[in-house]
């Protein structure tokens, strides 16, 4: 009866060509030894352990569309004309520009050493929110 697999002929697997000239079994050992290198341990390896972060658009960042609304939402309840925590108000452009220029704005939102971490009692701003504020500060913190 004709064998289903003829081991005397080169047999190409996904990873190693089997060209057994001295019997087929050494190749089988080789195949078993190398097989793990050809497989993925699990689906996470294929997908990448850390899936890529969703795109964060920092190009379109302006004070009026990105920075001010975020500060309103997360900071101004403690930093306004009536409640000036840390003697800082963030209700007007001029007030925000001042802490942007002296480095305190980036210091507090990135939780840099030497700065009180903001917002007090709230979650840290997201990486994208921080990236947007950083982009605006790097542009020179314009009133745009
Ligand atoms: C729940 C109230 C609260 C919220 C919300 C809050 N802050 Fe503050 N903030 C404070 C207090 C209190 C201080 C004074 C802390 C200190 O000096 O240790 C302060 C201080 C600061 C300072 C001055 C830091 C310095 O070193 O002089 C800045 C700048 C600042 N906050 C920015 C922000 C920003 C930006 C946000 C929003 C992301 C924010 N804060 C949210 C309460 C708050």
C-alpha cells in the first residue's frame, strides 16, 4: 500500500524543510524541537500585548476649543475668582497663560515631582488630554 506521506522526499512544513537522508525520525525530533519557535503562545502575542492607543489629535488644539473647556470641566471649580485654591484662578485666558508660562500647569497635570498633583481628589487627566495641553503650551500658549 502506498504511504500517505513519503518521508524520503523533502517535505516542507511552515518552518523547516525536512530532507531526511538518514531516515525520517531525526527530522521528526528536529521538528518537535523547533515547533515552539513557529507557533505563537497565545492570541495576545499576535494582537500585541498593548493594543495601540487610539489616535490623539494634538494638531487641532487651541485654547478655546481644547484647553479652556477641559479646565472648566476639571479645574475651575477649585480655581476661580471666588475659590482661588493655591492662589490660582483658571477662569480667564490671562490666568491660565500665567501658569502655563511658569511651568506650573504642565507640572501639576503630569504629576511631576515638586508640584501638587492636579486635579485634587479627581482622576489624572488622560494621556491625550495632557498631550493636547502640552501641544498648546509648546505653541507658546496662544489665545486662539
Ligand atoms: C478639588 C479642588 C481642586 C481641583 C479640582 C484642582 N485643583 Fe489645583 N489646586 C488645589 C489646591 C488645594 C491647590 C494648592 C495645593 C498646594 O499648594 O499644595 C492647588 C494648586 C494648583 C496650582 C498651583 C501649584 C503651585 O505649585 O503653585 C495649579 C497650577 C493648579 N492647582 C492647577 C490645577 C489644574 C490645571 C487643575 C485641573 C486639571 C486643578 N488644579 C484642579 C485644588 C484643586
